[in-house]
């Protein structure tokens, strides 16, 4: 029997590996099968499968954050339209909320924006703090857990 040279053995091994890959390749092709929905943690007890909600707003360092969902909003130097604009928050952008100006708890925004211009939140971007009208932001977190901040900058802690 004739002895094979190492170069021949390498060539045969390479050929065998390549042939094996070509034989297995059709087995790894993705099939056009639709997956069935199954509950993540057991039975859903006859309830409808929940549909995914829109992407939640990430919580800020204070636990309260806001997003300008309806369009760009002005950031002002104080809690009111009479204060100059010091910045702008673009549509869909997130911002940290660090305080509020203390309107009546439980009060909601109304369809008439002019009625709500006494509700402001203090925001922080980097080292800069400013104010945004409460009703132009979608807010997550418990706003009323933050300190009340007056127009002069005094902080009134709650609890």
C-alpha cells in the first residue's frame, strides 16, 4: 500500500470538509414558516394576547422625564411666557425634569392650551436648567415627588 504525502492528506481533508458543508447547507436555509404566538409565562387564562405599546420614555436620573411628542418646544429661563427662550427641545427628544412650579395636584391638561400656561416643569440639559410648559410634554414618572421650584429658584421639598 502506498503512503500519502502530507500535502495530499491536506487536500483530501479540505475537499471532504467542503463536500460536507455543501451537503449540510440546504438544511440550514430558513423556511418560510410563520411562528405561532405563545404566552411568555404559561397560560393567558383565556385573555387576549397583549399588543406591544409604543416605545416607553426612558426614565431620567430624577425618575421623571419628558418627551416633546407634538412638536418642538421652547425652553425658557423661567416658568412663564414672559421669560426669554434659552433653548429648544426638538420633536421626539427626551429631557430630564427636576422640579415643577406647584400647581394643584391631580390637575390635568385641557384642550385649551392657554388655560394651562400656569403649569411649568423645570428641566435640565447638561448643566443648564430651564422651564417648559407642562402640557407640551409627555411625562413619565411621578412629577409630584419632585421639589416645587419657585420662579426665583427657591426649592420646596415635599413629603
